[in-house]
C-alpha cells in the first residue's frame, strides 16, 4: 500500500509540475499581461519546488544530499564535493 501512495504522490507532483509549466507557455503566447505571466511563473516555480521536495522525500535523502555531485555529473563540471 505504501508503494501505491508513493507512486500516486509522485504522479500528482509531476502532473502539477507539467500543468504549471504548460500554463506558463500558454500564458506567454496568449496574453500580453506581465502580471498574468508573473503569476503563472510563480505558480510554476512553486510546483517545481514541490516536485523537488517530493522526489527528495520519496526518493531518499541520499540523492538530495548529493545533489551537487549529481548536478556536476549532469553538466560535466569538475567540482569539489
């Protein structure tokens, strides 16, 4: 049962993330209002933050604790960790 709850939480987080950033793109192309665009980007940033924390909590703290090493590996940078 706990695996089902974890998967459901991740699906909800990814859907919120994808929906929020889709809303940013739609807002960008459909309106000239900087206020609406700023609100859409703020909501998308919060949804991204929720996704990061959900992945950290569900995926385990070791991945979250080693995020700098992971980021360096993704970007190909050499860094002290």
